[in-house]
C-alpha cells in the first residue's frame, strides 16, 4: 500500500501531512522551508511509496482564487512535470488555518506552541488531507 502526501504550500514554509499506508488516517508530518520543498519531496519519495499528492487550493470565502494561488499553481505545475506518474489533486483549503489553530488549542498546547506557525502549517496540511480523504 502507498501513502498520499498532503501539502499546505506557503511562500516561506510549507506544511506536509501524510496518510498511513491504508490511507485511512491523515497525520501532520513536518514543516519545510519552501525553498527546500522539492529536495524534501525527492528524499521522501525514495523512502516511501506515494500514490498521490493533495495540494491545498487557496481560495477566498467567495470561492475566488486567493493571492497565493499563482504561486501554488506554479508549484503544482512543477510537481506534475517532475513526477508525471503521481497524480496531483487540489483540495479547498479555506479556513484550514483557523481550524488548525482550534485543533492546537483543544489539544491543550501551551501558549508558545499555539503561536508556532510551523505547527499550524503542519496541522493545516493534515486537515487538507483529511478533507480530501473524506470526499
């Protein structure tokens, strides 16, 4: 069985999540500096079999593309070019950052951990991937 890799792309940091091999559970994996993202993906693909990528689609509440959308589109195009054998799916990421903050708060994390943007990105990636799995 192979995994699905979830990606919450950002201009500075990118949250990464992954499913278990049975593709039942989505878990936050790590946060990577965006300029190191393709190196991370390459290394990960050498260690694990990945069936698909799920990338958060940045949209405003009215459904129009958010300011980050052109960056995400460029990233997705490069991802498809480098790994044409692995499908890339877009998943609406509206409100995932706010939901991630709530998940972290409900987990009982201390104030410092709740303000950790890298943790929010990782949890957001897990929520994007979870939404995709629930689709």
